């Protein structure tokens, strides 16, 4: 059962990022390559490059990757605590929702 949830989580996250990349005017297929997607996000959002490398630290890197995802969503005008919470807890559902929402625009 855990494997099914993991597959849904990973596929949904990548699908949502694919749609968000397309909406941001970035090359969408780059969202499907695991570390390349965060490198593209770091460059697009003008985050310091050290954050990309810090995501390779065990355990802490997972939280840094989530933070990079939240910064990416903030560039779409998603600033509320609810937006951040949903992006962390249920990204497989929230990222595609945010990408298909009409009020989501790249800032």
C-alpha cells in the first residue's frame, strides 16, 4: 500500500511541476528530470545556487527541496499558509490544481 502512495506522490508531483513549468514559460520536459528540475527552478526564481547543492545533504535536503518548491509557487502568486501547507502535504493533488487554476500567473 505504501508503494502505491509513493508512486502517486512522485507521478503527481512531476505532472504538476510539468504543468507549472509550461505556465512559467520554461521547458516543460525539464521538470521530469529529478535534480535538473530544481536547478531550473533555482535559476528561474533567482535563488542563490548554494541551495541547489544543499539539497544533497541527507534528511535536510528533503526539506530544502520542499522550500525550493514553495519559492517556485510564490513566483506564481501563491503566498498563503494554506498554499504552502498543501504544497508540502499533498503536492500530487495541489501542484496540478495550482497549474490549472486561472488565477495562477508567473510573476
